[in-house]
C-alpha cells in the first residue's frame, strides 16, 4: 500500500479535531481508516492525568487485539501538545498493518504536524499502560546510548573530522566511501521488518528527511516486476529494498535487494546526501532484516541507477549476475560425467 494512496483525514475528522483542541476536555481521540479515509471513531474525556487515563484504552470496546487504530492523546498541562499513538497489533492482518503504517504521514499532514509533540508505537495493549508510558517518557528524557553500529559510525566521523585539516580531498574521499549513518524512523523500520517476513514480491521505497537525516517510508507496495519502476520518484533520489521471489537460481529463492536511485535531474545537495549514506543505509537495513528474519537472503550486490525507468526484471537479473548463475548451473549440469564407454572390439569374422 503506497504512502501516497489517497488516504486523508475526512472533513468531519478535521472539524472535530479543531473543536477538541479549543475545548480542552478531550483526552483521547480514536481514529480509524474507513472507506479509504481517516475517520473519527470515538473519544474519551479527561478525568485524571494522561498516565492514569491510559487505563481506559484497555477497554475492548475501545481497542481490539487484532484491529489497528491511531490514538491522539492530549498531553497534560502546561503542554498544549498531543501524543500520536500508532496502535498496530502483531496479530493484525498484514494488509492492515501496512495500510496504517503508510498512512501515518497523511495523518500528520492533514491535521497539522506542529500540534504533535510526541509519538508512540504500540503492538499490543500492554504497551499502553501507565507503566509503559512512564518508561517512554524516561527514554525520551535520558541521553540516547549509541548502538555498536552508531558508535562505529560516530568514531569514523570523528576520525574524518580530525584528519580533514591535513588530508584534504583524501579525507573527503574516505567520507564518501565509509558513509554517513542515517537514523531509521519507526515507520520505516517496521516496513522493512514486514517486508522481510512476507513471501511475495514487495517493494519498500525510502527517502531521507534532510533536516533530521532520518530514513522515512515513502511507499510500500506489493508489485509485479513489470511495475518495478513505477513507485520510484522520477526526479528525486531514494533508497529501496525489493523482496523478489524468483527461479533464476537452483533452488529458487526470495532475494532481498537494495536499490539506490539518483536521477540526473535531482539537486546536487540531494545527490551528495544520498551518495554519502548509501553504504551505511544498506548495511543498517540488512541488519534490521536479518535481526527480524535470520533466514532471509539479502543480495550482496547493490543496484544503482540514474534513471529509475530502466528498472526492469532484465535489468535486475543482469545487475545481480543472476544470468551468470543460471548459465553456470546449466554448465555444471552438462558437465556431469557420463559412464566411460569401452571401445568396441573388432567385428566377428564369418
């Protein structure tokens, strides 16, 4: 389901949310996707603090164990902001998971992103308890520890910065080869996890938000290879992961392929940003995939193109060397030794 699939807030939802902002009596607004539209489903008034009011979300009449929803939660005073809760249960249907994941940006855009000062992602109602929210706040307030990957990238950047003064262009070359580490948004990471667990042909396209250098989900589509080029922006760079089941190898496999598209008409600053982060984005995406699906096959070769229109099945096959693998398999089969045939003896004399 594409992020630009036309899902948007209904006029009724926009009007209700505007009213709720001014009234200051509503704690929770539940929003669902109905008939390709974001609709107001139900509301819960303020009774206590946000942490104590969270108990109300445990009501099965409010949230079901298998049905996704968005919850807008008014923060306690003196804050006038709202917390956006993306409730996407693990047991929800795959299509529903991706519909809600890819429509979240529409929710922010149509209701006004400046009003939303915090976000949470919940995969069960256990994530929506007072204790869970308290832990969420502590996490937001605490200094962010670096993962081993982030620490490695930080060390690389520090080394580059310290050597830039005397290494000149050599340091800049090293910078582009090593790559800059982008952060992954929750939505983008969730999309790549789901892509890795499916068994069909799936394409997830990502763009980098330049001010925060965060990888954001642009679209998530179940495609055929004849449609591969369609989701790629014609004039902006992007990254993508394609999960493609094919029979070019023996045995057949579902190959997860990293694609970097950088159209020639894209802006210079964009090209530099994406070029510097290509390798680290591939590596971090691969880490996410293998952590979620250890048996997934991530192609060692990466595909790069300056014209997304050339992305076809034939192009991918040649770029990955799959035609070479197929030829080698055929040669190996042909080279299987046949039993040695003894030479015929002389014919019998009459």
